[in-house]
């Protein structure tokens, strides 16, 4: 048959292969599989979503970042009401969420119940406390312009090593030239492995306790620290307490009194996780309610912690 004779010719076979790859490349881009945010990286902050960008992943999960790298519209703060929200991928949300489903917008919706206020989220996956503190040193007008500063922290965030940029696959700095090659490296087999931090982008180790104390001198009255457990810790209050002990000691030494324990709130439980650490969209709404109530409680001067019920909470 003529069609089989056509494929026996190497030139024709190569032509069909190239044509198929071009069609696949176009389909990948048309379906929004590379519609993710880009990052900026340096040796001061490590990495952060690049400023002034917006888009959607899979043509449905929209995202935006303003000129100050916040997952929000242009920064127009109200120092009497607004909240700066800092954290890692729990705050960031990732490509799986639409913008309204992320923690920042969920907290802003919760704030409306008590008179309103905008929430300005600043975050990146795998950020540590030192990354968040570096952001505020580099952008002092941000903490100065809000009423409250909320840190969402897990047990791994209190180290002296900040997160540094190390991978185009997890924190891409530019659009892939060939989308198929990028996706193959990310999901099938990494011919371009990650993990080595370029020397020019390595954030020097520091003293997280000293940096936190310096921050508290400037903004301690505004600061609330939300201790967020992973799924295993949420199921075992004693385990969570032991894992958070070192971080709580750092907070106490810095003079932090407004500390909220998510795992000790009866509304929280293992059913709100979509994996080992990240909340579902519904979990974000519950977490936003806990943070909102904590801000309200601290504004009244009540720093007493809620009572743990049997060390465990389930939905």
C-alpha cells in the first residue's frame, strides 16, 4: 500500500515525526500546561514570584502578582485594616488553585465579616522564615503600610538556612523554549537534574533568631505567628508540640506573644489536607477562619491559647 511505502522512506518518516511533535507542542501550549508563574532569583531573598505578571494554568487556574511580588492587585494599603500574609507553599497555593481559592483571598473574604480589609500575600514554595524576613528588609514600605503581619510557619521554617533558587523545573525563571522538553524533564525523567544552587544565587546562612529579633523591634506589635502542622502532626498533638518546640523557643526569645496553633483549634483536622502538608481549597477557608479569629482575639489583648482536645482533631 502507498501509505506504508511512504513511511519506509527515512525522510518521510522524519517529516511525520517532526510534524507530530509540532502538533503536540502546540496542543501543550494551547491547553495551558506551561501557563505557570515565573520567578526572580538572587542571593538576598533566594527566589520569589516575578513582579507584575498574571495568567492561568490549564486555562482555568488564574493567578496574579503585583509590582511588589504579592499575589494580589496593586498594593494600596490601609494601615488601619490591612494584613500582610507571609509563608511558603501553604500561602502560595500552587498551580492547582484558582486565585479565589488560595489562602490570601480566603482570608480577605473572612475579614469582610468584621469590617473588611485587604490581604497582601507574599510567598513562595519552600520558603523559610528567613526568606520572609528578607522580603520585608528589602521592601520596608510593605510592613510599614499594614495593620497586621501574619506569618504562616511549619516546623521546618525556623532554620538558619534560607531557601535558595536551585531549579528551573520547580521555580522557572523564563518560559520554556520547548514545552514538551520541559514537561518531560519535570514529570517523566530529568535529563537536567535540579538541586545544585548556583554560587551567585546562594543566600548566605544567617542567624534566624537575631533576624527575627531585629524585625520584632520594628514591627513586633503587628506580628502574629501561625504555627501550621503537617498532616501527621495534625493527627498527633504531642508530636506537633515536640516538633514546634525549637521554633516556639525562637519566637519566645524574640518577644513574640501573638502565636496561634492551628492544630489546637477544634475546627482543624486531617480531613483538610490534599496531601501531606497542603490544605484543600475548603481547608484554606477553614485555615483563613482560624487566622481571622486569632487576629481578632489578639486585637482584644487575649493571648491565651485554645485548649487542645485529646491532642487530636478530625473533621
